[in-house]
């Protein structure tokens, strides 16, 4: 009885979702070389004005990152599952937890380094103007969200002090 009511409500909500769905908005963006107008989603690509060669290179770099990190991502997921199971035991083997934590940290470091290397290689594909525009895009989206609170704190301290 307790499960029937939530299941009915969920079913009703899921059946009503298509009525609330928004349609995809596209814009007509003129292509540089041919002067033709094509329908494209406005965003990353349109702001940076990537050439087809740049798009292909960036796609290849992303694919290479995905392939080169797939094993480590899977290994990281398994390690997290193992860690969860260690903590579910009646008695926790502290040394096993610490060893697994060291392994997890190493995998995270490797994945982070691979991501940074891909970002460096991607930056080489972009022109200086595109890199500047890319930086502006990320600043407006909170690229530095980790330091956001520090910046606000610093501003308030300056006003008071």
C-alpha cells in the first residue's frame, strides 16, 4: 500500500513531462566561406568560430582522452565500491582502507594529469584570440567557482578594514 501511491504519482508525472518539455531552439548562423545560412545551436562553437579542422582536432583529442582514461575511470569506480564495502563490514580493516585510499588518490592524480594534458593540447589548436574568448566564456560561467567565496570575503574585508 505504501508503494502504490508513490508509483502512481511517479507514473502521472512521467506521463505529463512531454507536455512541459521545451522545444530545441536553433539559430541561423552564416558560414564564413560560402555565405550560406545553416541551423546551428548557438554556444561554444559559434562564439569561438572554430574552423572545421579545429573541430576535427579537438574531437580527436577528446576521443583520445576518453580512450586513454577509460581503464583508470573503471578502476576508480571499482576502488570506490571496494571502499564502500570495507566501511560496511562489522570491523573495519584500517590498513586496507588506507591502502585503497592511496590507490584512489593515485588514480585521481593520473586522471587529472591526463585531463590537463588534453587541455594543453587543445589550447595549441586554438588561436590566441580564441583562447582569450574561451577564457571570457569560462569566467562568466564561474570557471573560478572555487575561489568565489574568497573573493567576496576579500572584498568585504577591504570595505570594513
